[in-house]
C-alpha cells in the first residue's frame, strides 16, 4: 500500500507554484507505492493522468520511480494523495485508468469533504458501481451515483441532462446487468426518429437497418459493455430488440429492461403511450436533454410534461445532471456551461 509524508525523502517538484501572498502556505507530500507497473498505469502516458490532477486540484505533481511528490495547499495535497491512492487501488485490480476514471476519482474525493471529515475510506469505493461480465462501470460524479442508486431501487427512472453526462451509457449498463443476471428476459431500445418524421418506410433495409442511425449511441454502449458475440446473438434472437417509438402502440412489455433515449423529442401523446407500455417485472429508463428539443415550434415536449406530472409519484425517480457532470472531455463541460450561460436567442425565421 502507499506510504506518505514524514517517513519518505523529500522530492522537489520541477516547477514552483505561482501563489499570491493571500494563498495558504505551500505543503509537500510524498507518496510511495509498491507496484511499479501499477504506478506506471497511475501516471499515464506522458504523465497525462498527473496533469489532470494538477489542473483540477491546483497542485504540482512530480514522479521519481515509485515515489510521487505533491506540492500545494494542505487541502489540495491531501485531496491529490487520496486521488492517487484511489487510482492506484484501481490499477492493482487491472482497471484501465482513462481520463474519465481520473476525473471520477477526483470528484469522489471532493464529494467526501475536507481532510478533517475524511474517514480513510478509499475514494474508489464511495460511488456506486454496475458489475458486468466484461467490465465494471463505476459512477464518476455525485449525480451519476444518485442515478445508479435510483436505477437499482425504482422501476421507472428519468435521467435528464446535457450530452456527455453518461445518462444513456449508465442506462444501457444497468439494462445489460439485469439481462446478464437473468432478472429480465430482454432489452428493448427505443428512440423517436424525429428527423425522419417517424415515417421510416422510405429508408432502405429492414426495420433494424432503418432505425440503426438513430440508435447508434446505444449500440456503441452495448458493444462496449457486453461481448460482441452475445450482442449479435441477442439481436438475432430478439432478446435485444430495436423498437421504434411509433411502433410501440398496443404492446405490453413484460420481463424487460426498456430504454427510451432522446425522450425530449417525444410528443405528449407519444410519451403517455410509451409510459403505459410498462408490464410486470419490467424496468423503464427514460433519458433526454430538455435543452435540445427538435420538435416543431409550438409542440410541447412529452418529456417536460411527464417530468412535471409525475414529480413525486411513488416508484418513479427523476435524476437531473448539469454541466458539472459532463465527463466526455473537460472542454465539453466548458462548452455546455458557455451555452447555458449565454442568453437565449430565437432561431432565424422564428418569432
């Protein structure tokens, strides 16, 4: 395990922190790890993981073999140490330490509170996880953690927020887990095809080929979370079913994990129809971004209406993500925040 601070030699970072006179006194912490291979994964290619920690926690991090030095404020050094220990524990278990995993560890540590509130519980174990045969999916933000908890405890869950927050990814992960555990017999994927006006007949191919372009993000998640051969076999057998929203009327969906993606583009009638398809031993997950409605002017989004009407209804959970939960790339979070901060302008030709 890691050793830190007084029992280790001092390692001066190659750079100095640029602090003004009002900032807290600089502290240095040195952490040592036993497994050099895990340390290499922890540092990342060209030190990219350490760079993320530096930017997010306002510290300087330097490495000498299996020793990592941290310089900055006491709170920043403590948070960085806990992040490094969390990531090291994940590396020992063989997990790939992507930038997203680093961001998740940072958010988990920050969610735990200050040094004086810290109970020595590893940050990697703070957030909920979804265990799949192929990989483990762990929440990276407090909102994702609340989302996974809601998925486990409620039969109907709304995941609302901007692109890049993982709402669809986690919905697919949860559905795949239920399927692998035989808690449901099938996964049903649906999405309104607004761009084609729900009239898919003019598109070439069978039903699956017609709607594939609209469901590509869900397909990508399925293949990333499950073995490709299992996905293909399940698609062929109908255990994973592609069901365009317009073709769902009249059905009762039992023993299924049902996902409706891009739900902001449903009409009120479509949303009511979809919600009433829920059958025995089924789970329904509805995801969408209310800021990206593509419906014609004057038409109410079924997602917005459903959230308002069903708020507080027992058995239904609503989890809202914000720009701070974007995990695709740190620039995406800044882009989303910039658009949210800008005053709304009417589109050309609209009043």
